[in-house]
C-alpha cells in the first residue's frame, strides 16, 4: 500500500535532531563526570538529569520497558532514535560498569541525591545493616510481582502509575498518585535514596544485569579489614571486603577514598613503609602510587 | 538436573509470555463507535474488503441494494499494522467521508504507559475531526504536541494520517484524493 506523501529522511530526522544532540551531550558529560570522579561534575550531571531528562523530556527507564521484553515490543526505530540511544546506553553502561544509570542519569535517583545534599544530615535515620541487607531484596520481589501482574492482566498503566514514581516528571497524576508520591518523598528525607535502594523494580532489573559488569571497582588487600568505605557508602553496597555489585550505583564515593592518600590505609601504609621517619605525610609521591596495583 | 529444570522453567515462562502477548485486542463490537462517526448513517457493512473497512450507508442496503456509501470507517491497526507507539499499536477507529474529510477518530485501545494524558483524553482524537487527507498532520503544527509523550502522540498521528490517505486512495472518487 502506498502512502500519499512519502517521508524523506530529513522529515524523519529534523524533529529528533535537538533531542538527539542534547541527549548525546548529556550522556557524554555524565561519562566524563564518572571517569573524572569529580563531585562537582557529578552534581552538574544530577541537576541536568532532573531538569532535562526529568522535567523536560520525562525520559526515564520505566517498568514498562521491562514489560516490553515479555511482549517483544519495541518503538519504531526511525522515529525513536533518542529512545534507542538512551536505552542502549543504559544497557551497555550497566554491562560495562554496573548501575551507572541509577547513580547519575535516572532523573528520580538524581532528584533524591540532590535532596540528600541539601537536607540536614541530623534528620537521617541510619538503617541497621542487617535490615538494610534484607530490605534490598524487596525490589526484586516487586519486580517479579509486577511482571507477573502484567503477564496475567496486560494492564500496563497501573504499575507505571503506582509501582514507580517516574510519572511525577510529566506532572500528570491523580490525587492518590500525588499523595503516594508525597509520602515517598517525605520518607526519603529520613531514609536516603529509599526508593532506589529498596523499592525500584527497574533498579532490580539493572541489578540483575550488573552481575555481568566488566569493569568492577578495584579493592586493595587492606580493604579486608578497613571499614572506611563501607561506612561512607550511602547505598549500602559494601559489605566487608566485598562490593555488592547489584547494589552499587558507581557513585564514586569509595573510589575517591581509594585515591585519597591521606585517608586510605593502603596509601598510608605504603607511605609509612617508604618513609619510615615521617609519621604522617601530607601526600604520597607518584612513584609510590605507580608501584601499587589494586586487585579486583 | 537442576540446570535442566531452570532452562525448562525459563522456556515455559517465555512461551506463556509470547502466547499472552499474541492476544487479539481489536474491539469486536464497534457499533456504537461507528454510529458516533456517522450519526446519520442507516447501516454499516461488516468489517470486510481489502484493506479491511466498514462502509457506511445512508439507507439500509438490505432494503435498497443500490444504496450509495456515505463514507468509510476503519481501524488504523488494520491499515497500517506496522505503526507502533511507545509500547504497542494504538487502536484508532476513523471515519472518512467521500470528500476525504475525517468525520471523527476514536482511540479505542492503547498500551502506552503515558497514554492516560496523551492519546486517551478525548480532546486528542477530537482535533482530527474535520481534517482532510491533504492536511499536514504535523505534531506541533496542526496537531497539539505533548512533549513528555511524543512517541505516542507522533505514532497515533502518523497512523491516522497514513491510514486515511490509504483508504482515500483506494475508495474515494478521484476529486477527493
């Protein structure tokens, strides 16, 4: 069958060009902030994620994107280039580095991290590690539950509206949806990254993929006994010497500590061995750093 | 043995999912929709022909076999089956009169996650009533844009445009094409 007026590639690409450009720019910037391990660049990336990917585009990986795997149903490629770039980046980056998406690109995760940066720390409730460990499994239960619900009912709208808060960026919600969101955000004031750590089915799906992570965070042999990173990790992703890759969102906090030659015991011991007469050196020389190789 | 059971479970789950995904969801009883698209029509043919369509008649062809058609109604999913929204095809029933003017469009079913504020509100479909097949159908120009659900809005608009033009090409008099 012939359509009366055939589209040219220009017709197809022109309306998508700006979205593609801004998305590619942001993803590149997010990667730069990740590789530079810069706190400042990370917060710029988080603000851009909330503003552009969140409130302007409402582009977040949703539970509906997990459902589409059961339907083998994808949006049309030529009309959805930005979606393919975005989703492709999320999958590939998760395989390469882990849940980078959750920690830097997801607009909701970015919003809660920005909240965490401005809310006074004294309001925070620290969840005991034993409860935290168990609560992290809730999201996997929710993932299984909503997939089963969708397979049986084919109702896609309810999980999107009630099992995840990402719709908030569209500003289209019913009274009950807004009330649920208000409760969730209020609880997030006291329990940092509550939804991302314990409830997010998309995070659970990416957590499963992150078992394949190629480039993992290095650990020193000193990590077996040191607890600095474990105490610092706001995602509860470090348990003793081990990084739980399904929970780690590559926030860089522990990696910045590894590089801090005034805090990380690995460097302090190296420096002490190299210069035994100096009790507490200010910095270590590059020759010491080059001589120490971390292990995975 | 454990691995074999896991593989069997996985294959079973995928099989059930694929079977469930193949459900036919086109509304089998669209009579009320047809009446809304052609309020003055006395009768409609069954869904038939190539491409599939309903023909609307001013008088019942059972009593007047030579009754001329007043227009055609059709599902976008029958005419452009490959058109796909964010999550799946958006089922729109369209009425087209003999001059190539859309008498109405009704979104009957969709599985779009943000369909509830993009293609489902009646005002989305209402804006196509009175458009001709020669109009531009450009989202943001002659069709209202919803930036946070652009894939859904664009897909439904393309489906309405392309299916209307295909039906017009096939059934309408030369002057209306």
